[in-house]
C-alpha cells in the first residue's frame, strides 16, 4: 500500500520542494489554505499531514484540532511543519493532537527519516485497528450470548430460591422472617471470615454470592415433616425428634436433584451441602452423618452458627426468645464442641451487627451486609483508550549527569509517573529487561555504552510490549538526529529541556504506546478456555520471579493434569473433551486468588503459580481444588461425566533457576500422583524424602541400595568443549549417534549440556552455526556424584521426564546413567545370580563327581578329534 501524505502550506516554493522530495515514494496532495484542506482531506484520506501554522485563511492550531476531530483523520499522523520555534505554541499543539513538531530548516534526510518513523507507526496502528475490529465483533457476539445465558441462569436460580423458600414459609409464619435473618447472619459471618481468617482464600466472590442464595434453603426439608411434629408446642419425644432430624436429608435430596438438572450446579450443590450438614457438630456428635471438624463443609459450618443464634433469639411455638447477650455466651461456650472455633471468632468480631439485626422488630429485610443478588458474572468488554497503559506508567531515565537525572525524575514523579533513574546504560539495559518500562528517556552521549546502542538494543530485544524511546542531547546536529532515528528512537529533544514540553511529548507518546500494544493481547490467551498462555504467564511472572529471589519470598506452582483425558476423547469425542477442559478452567479460575497466576500449559494440563506461598500452603489449596473438581461434573449427551485430576506441587529453592525448572519439579510429582492411583495431590519435597512407588519390587531394594553410581554408569564419557562451534557439535552428535552430550569448560569442569533440540534453533539462522555453543547449551544439567547410590538415581529417573543423568567426580564428568543402562546393569546382575545358582545346585548333587568325569572325558574326546582332523589320520578308538 502506498502511503498518502497531505502537505498544507501556502508557500508555492515549500510545496514544490516537498513534492519533489516525497513524490517518488509517496502519493502526495497539496493544500494552500484551510478551505482547500477541508475539501481534500475527506476524499484523499491521508496517512500523514504536514501542517504549516500560518495559513492565509486560518490558524494551523485550530485546523489541527479540527482535523483530529474528523473521523477520516482520527488515526492520521499530524506533523507541524513551521518556521516558528515557540515553545508555548509547540506545547499547545501537542495537546491538540499533533504528534511531532518540525522546523522548516530541517535537513531533507532527517525529514525523510521522521516521516518514515511516523508512517511505520501508522502501519502498526492500522494493523492494530483491523485486528481489534475483528476481535471486538467476535467478542461482542460472544458476550451477547454469554450475557443472555448468564441472565437466564441467574433468573432461574433466583426464582428457584424464592419458590423453595416459600414452601417453608407457608408451613410456619415465623420461618419467613427467619429466612431473611439467616441470610444476613450467614453473609456477615462469611464476609468477616473472608477479610480476616485462615479461610480467606476459600471464600471468594462466587462463594459469597452462592452462600447468599443458598442459606435460606437450609431448612427446606421441613416441608416433608408433618404439622403435628413441626408445630408441636413443647419438647418433642425421642421418636418425634428422630422424624424431625429427617428434614436434613429430605432437603438435601431435593436440592441434589435440582443440582443435577441444572447447567450451572455450583449454587445448588452448596445449597444441598447446607441443608444436609448444618446440624453437624464440630466434635462429631451431630446429624445426619456425624461428620467431625473440617470434614463438615465450610458453608454448613457458617450457617450452623447463624441458625442457632437466630433460633435462640427468636420466639418459637415451643419456647420464648433468649436475650441477645445470653445467646452470645451460649455460642461462645460451644466453640470447639458444637461450632468451628474459627467461625466463632468471626462471630465475636461482628457480634454488634448480629445484635442490631436481632433487636429489630420490623424492617427485617435491612441487614448490615451489603450483599445483594449478584448480577451475572461475565467478562467485561475490553476497551482501549489513547492514554498511558497504566495508571502510573513507568519511565526509565538514563542520564550520567546526576543533577539532570534528579531534575527529570522530580518532574515526572510530580506528574504521576513511576520513575527509575540509571546513571549508566549498562545497568539501564538490565532494568529494561526486568522492569520493562513503557517509556525510556536516554542521554545520547554517555561513557562505555551510548544512547545509540540503547536505542538499537531496545528495538532488537524480545520485550513483552512496545517501549517509546526519547533521545535527549545537547548535540543538535542534523546527522545526530538522523543517527538517532535510524537507531530506533521515537523522538528527539535538545537540551536544555523544557518541563512542559517533555510532559506534553510523553502524553502524545501514550497514544502511540497504547496503539502499538493492542495486538499483543491477541496471541496471549488460550482460545478454548480464555486462560493465559504459557507465553503470557512468563511475561507476567518475570517480575514476581525476581522479586521472590531478591527478597527471599516463597513461590510455588501447581501443575494439574486431568485423569483419563484420552479415554474421554476416545469414548465421547473431542467436543466432549473440549467441554471438560472448559469446565476445569472455570473451576480453577473461580477458586484461585486474585494474586495467583493461571494458565493452560498444553492439552489437559494447567498451571497455577502462587506468589508468596510455600509448598505446604500450595498443597493445602490443591487438596481443596482436588475435592471441588471431583465433585463437579459435565453433562454430555444426557450423560453426567465426573472428572478428577492429579496434582503436583513444587516450591522454588536456591537451585531452581527458572520457571521451566519449577514446572519440571511439579511434573515429577504428578508422575508419582498418577502411579499412586490418580485423583490426589503429591508434593515434590515428599517424593525426595520417600521414593514411595506403587507395587515396589522387593528384589531390587538390596542391589540398588548397595550399588553406587560408579558401578552402574556407562564410561568413558564423550564431552563437548564450550568453545566448540555449533557446526562441529552437530557432527559430533551425529558421529556418536547420541542426542545430547555434556559440555565442559577449558578446565574440564561440567558447565552444561547440549541437545539436538538446542541445535535445531540454529537451523533458521545459518550464521549461528559458527558461533560457540556456550550461548546455545542449557546450563541446568542434572548430575550425581560417583558415590551416590544407584537407588537414588533410579528413583529420580523413575519420576523425572529426562532419560539420562551425568555422573561427576570433583565436578568433572566421568560417566552417564540412563534408564537403559540401569536396566542393562540389572539384567547382567540377574544373569550372574542365575549362573551362580546353577553352579551351586550342580555342586550339591550326589553325582557331582560323575558329572565332572563325564565333562573331562568329553573335553579329551574333542581334543583327540581335532588332532586327527589336523593330521588327516583316524583314531582306532
């Protein structure tokens, strides 16, 4: 596509010069005044406008504002081309929509470089707009469908709650008010537990919303109890009490049926749990199942306190109401016996709210909880704006003049930017990698590494988003400007700097940054589940990873693998498999914290990264999630399909150098989880201490424990030098027919491993074949010492995904042990034992001497025949 440039200038000489300069490359149109510009712009649709400030029939500043408001110029790059160098006017023009200000004395080559930079940005904007339009249309349609279905589900739930609750209300006038108070008490308790308790990670917005709907249904089973028992004044007989206890199971069965027939059963499943278990006791003396402690669902433990408090403080047909303070003392006294101590602590903390509701004689609907029936929970429309990509955009200032750096930092900090200042470019490049700012303001002339190198490195680096670069320097020569723009700079400002102009340029740059970063999100979400991809997770976690290392904070990951997923695909089809994956993703995303990171690794495998959580905490969360997944189901062709998952949990340690290593540790734990029967959580640390495997072969124990790595390894070992080129390393692997080899330094010390996969990365760039392999090899090589036991290595290879390990002595590789070499060693050991047993049995036979004589006779006969054949004679014997 040929770019269109509109020149608005009343000077025929300037028009002619610009046409001669641009006509060979671009499609050029010329306007001499404001009127002509208005007539041309709507039909010409320029990509870039060179606008003079002084026009015969109007002001260029007003025209700039007018053009920016026009639909046809919404995305056009407007460059002010004027002979006036007034800083106040320049500032006003940036605020009115101009993206750059050029003096008419500008060098022709610099002008072309500026135009090329802005047109490249224009191309990026158009690509982003096109991709965004398609994405928005698709998203809007999906959201419309999701909205419609979510609203229908919410409406169905609300109607069901109202209808079912009314059944109980029709049996007892007092019960109707009880339902309202119960809902308020339960919600206040849950919100208190969410804010400050050990259950805070279990109670999220979905839990609060579901509890708000389900708590009124706790006694719905009483509709199945006769009036003679339900409304009897006075105490019930033992037989009547046994009948009354049946209301818990009646209500739970009713709600279970509703849950099974619902497309979204979470709410009804919670209601069934509340109905069945709200009469259980913490000490196990409750009914109907006699559950104890945390085996009782959390929602039922919360409702139990709310239910008893309301029963104590309300007048019933068989009793008068207790005083609020008396009810408080009775509940506190039952902590650890009838009630969960943690829930009782929450009750004590918010007792004033309970007391206020209990003392009301009217307007029972007005509870102290802000919870209301929630609107459908669906993804909001993604909106873009021409503004900084965060509320506090990051700016990196690279300035070797300490006073100048501090001055710029104070200007930007006052304007709301998050500023980092570096006195040298070397440290600044590390900050760009780790902190990834949106803007870089760099000096041009610096010791060791100059501004040109910074600009080129920033453009060539594989960063997660576009970085807008502004060069500041006292060197205002045209050739310096050209070098800066060709190196990748977006803007150029001469020193001394003007504060208002710098802020205005950053504000104008924010539009470019926002537009450049639009397409980035299109490839960072899994299309099936909407979760982040591994690429996006790497970008999100990078800062958390360095923060965890710097401040010695724990960082754990959970890898979840669906059990029997291939069988689901084979039996029900791939569409059913997709439904299972989507359901798993919904459950995982619905139960993780806001600070957790979730992504889909591949196929049926998911990853949850938990910041500031150790392995024990992550394992506790995984246990809860494992139970939730085991209780969820997907309906496929009328059949209810229940799925389970196996979990591996691992935590970063001093030797965990990157996310890949952490994921590998968690995946090794998954192998054990699968072997132990699936549907369970295995911690990586537990597999190290105890190499417990299913159905262990006892005969292996003794030889493995007694053998050392030196006895089992294959040697001598072939190695590569880190200074070898990739080309020679390729020939090396092909010659020895191996797929990987250890790499040593010039002192012979193990420093890495090179695999065929590492070399494949060179196939797209022929120039890299003659580079040393130190830049391609993996430094995370697994090795064991020669005096480590064979049992330790066996357990590792049995769990890990890698096939071989290196054996070292004092840091130098001496051999390798693979799964195959372990099996060959064991086979030789078995053969040797078989031979020894055969010899021992022969020696123990009574006719051992006769067998030995026969053997000697045969040997003698064989020698005689050989001699006869050699001399051509016969033997009379």
